[in-house]
C-alpha cells in the first residue's frame, strides 16, 4: 500500500509499505478520507519540533482518519466488515484515570501513541487501528465529515462545552481557520449569538460569513483600513457590551489577548490554538474582571460520539469547511495548500 511520510523541511514522501494485518483487539480500515490539521503543519511538516506527545516517529502521517472496516482481528466484538468509523486519534494506555474517562489525549503513559505521530496514521490506503479507538460514523454523514470530526470539530466542540457557550450569549472566535469555523458553526447550533469572528485574512473572514459560521467579522490585522482594535470593534458591534464568551483558535498571542480583552466582566475565554506566548496584566485584565480562562485540548471519546450523533440530527456537515480535496498521490500539493493558509480545510480523499 501507499503511505505518506513527512520528513520535515516542507517535504512529503510517498512510500510503498506492507499492508497491515489486524492482531487481537485490532481492525484494518480502508481509508476513505484523511484531512490535514494545523498541528501537523506546525510540528511535523515544516520541521520536527515536537517532544513528548508531539514527537514525530517517522510513521505514516495523518491524525484525522475516517474509513471503512475491511478486516477484524481476534477478540473484537460488535465490529463488522463494512462498518463506517471515525478514528479517535490518540491511543492511550486504557488504564489511567484520563483514559477511563475517555480523554486518551491526556494519557501520560509511555504506551500512549497518537495516530500520525507515533503510530501509522490515515494518509495511507489502509490503517491498522485499535478497536477501542473507533467511533461509529452515523448514516447521513460523509467520509469527509467524519475526518473533520476526528480532531478539528471535536476540538471545537470540547472548547465550547468547557466555556458553556450558548444561551443567546455573544461569542467571539479569534482565528477563522478550520477550527474557528467549526467553533462558529457549532456555537450557532447551541444558541449562541451574535457570533463575531476575527482574523487577519480577508479571505478567511469572507469564508466565515459565507458558510454561516459567524454573524459579523472584524479585521485583526491592525491595518490602517481596520476600524480600531479587535476589542474596540467588538464593543461597537455589541452596543458597548462586549461578548460573554470568546474562544481563540488562532494560536497567536495577539489574538489570545484580543479574546481576553473583548469579553465582559465575568466572561469566559477558551484557549484552543497552540504555539503562542500570552502575556497579561493579571490583576486588571483577569482578576478584577472576574474572568474564567480555560485551556482545552482535543476532546474525549464520549463527547466525540455525542457530537457525531448531534451532527447527524442537525444535518450539519463539517465538510462545509473543506475547500481543497485531493487524492493521495497529490499529498505534496495538499500540504502546500494547507501550509499557505489561504483556504479552509484540506483533505485527502480516497473514496
């Protein structure tokens, strides 16, 4: 079979490797869709910077897989050839408190392995997966829908839950990449509003309005054509009130500060985007305003399963954020497009 590897230096290597065979508790999936995440770009594609859970071990890339079961190993119950599944992209030890709660992402065992980072991921014809890492893809959702949920939409869903977004409260989303779009689309289904999006890119601001992820956008570039700082623009759009909730999906320190400064007193801020350094004057900006700041990292298997069911009921298709669909043989071009950051989600489609 073919597998996509990321040697660093913005290079993509497609290799021929043996087809996998399932062992006890394992299944083999025929990959149908595998999307590209910003974390792959930040910590693997450009250069191998990750350590610990982010250390890339020269495996098949892709931690957002969705596919069809084609082989079932011994001791697997209730799984059949032909099942449509989403892969929760962290395989933990299965025994610690975090794993038992469904948060394999937080497992600290030496046995923890992330698909596409320390064990083979979804950028391949076939994927060997532990059955316990699989979630049913409901009828009505597409392969690309499932791939988008495997990390991006699941991450946005967890963050919205952690800050209790909804209830007709105003929401600011800073960073309108795929995760930011997901946050806006899901928050709307939860009843939040108005939803305001902030980004430096006019293309991404337009895309957020086009897909219905936000009600209004603000320019966070600080250019002469903008109407003031992000907090000032948010105050204008909300009649001087500010928003009750903000979620940063940018991973940029300036945008994180904008999120903190745009919420009202007693506001809640979720930090999702990785890779930034945030500096705040804690007393006046956080303590005296009684703010709640929450860090949120991916989601749990239980919450992801709940999200998949809700998406089917809402008839909301995450693939609406996918702007580029390419075949595996075009993986190099797919990563170039994702790295350019000019569009939305980029996906490899095998079906």
